[in-house]
C-alpha cells in the first residue's frame, strides 16, 4: 500500500474545484493508494504524464478537461505527495 500526503494548502484548492473533479480525485486517490501510481497507465482517461521544465520531478493526471492533479513520488518511503489540484493553463 502507498501513503498519500497532501500539501498543506490542498484543502483551499479543493474548495475552488467543482464537485465532479473532487469525486474523480477521490477515485484517483483510491487507485494510487491500493495499487501505486503505475496503475494510472492502464486508465487512458487520466492521461498521466511526467512534467517538464521546473516541474521535471513531478507528474500530472487529468481529472477533467480543465483540472489536473500534480504530484511527486518518493520510492524510498513508497509515498505520493499531492501538491495541487489546478486548472490546466492552455
């Protein structure tokens, strides 16, 4: 089992997100907790991908067309650090 830690400001970001995005995040969190982040590759709707630039050590998964969950992985402690739920900037 994986440990999932959320950033201290995460609760504020959740208040701004739509209800369907929060439901999809709960499903995402349940999958990652039980099977680890590699399971997300089996679900093309999440479009899980590695980020570039300043965020090269982070990953993102799609929760809706607009919203993404941004996270990083620590293999040593088998943990996932959820940094933010944010509207994707096009």
